[in-house]
C-alpha cells in the first residue's frame, strides 16, 4: 500500500498525479478532494480529463458537473483550464488530438461560461 502520489513524486502536474494514482489502485478509483469540493478538486479533475481523455475545458467541466452538481471552479481556475487547453493543443497532447481547436466553442475574454 502507501500513497501512490506524493508532492515530490508528482512534480509534472496534478493530472499526472491522478493518472498515477489510478494506475496504482486495483479498483481504478481515486478520491480527489479539497475543502468544499467545488473549485480546486474540480479543476484538478478537469485537468486530468483534458489531458488523459482528450476533452476540452468546457466539456471536462460539464462532465464533472453531471456527477457533482456543486462543481463550480472560480474564475481564476477556469482561466487556467482554458490556458491548459491551449498548452495541450500546442504540445499535440491528448486534448490536441481529435476534432482540434475550437471543439468546446469560443473563448470569451479568457473565461469559459458554464
């Protein structure tokens, strides 16, 4: 047993940490939590879905909201998810494959609308 992901072993990003923890757990389940389960943990979950399942920022958030209705990242985290989407597309990462740019609609002033 033991913690599959520690701060020192997961420097590349929280989405990598989630991916590593899922691989280490035989049930393929991981609890991602924060104080209220509304903003920070939702953002980490969205980043994981974007990188490892090829979803755009808006689609990832909608997916999380189907199971966690309270999911509502703050404006700063939403902006970071949009920036991450651009990075993933530029790197040819998972989110860059498939239908390509604009798959989640237009970006409005850097903040996605839910």
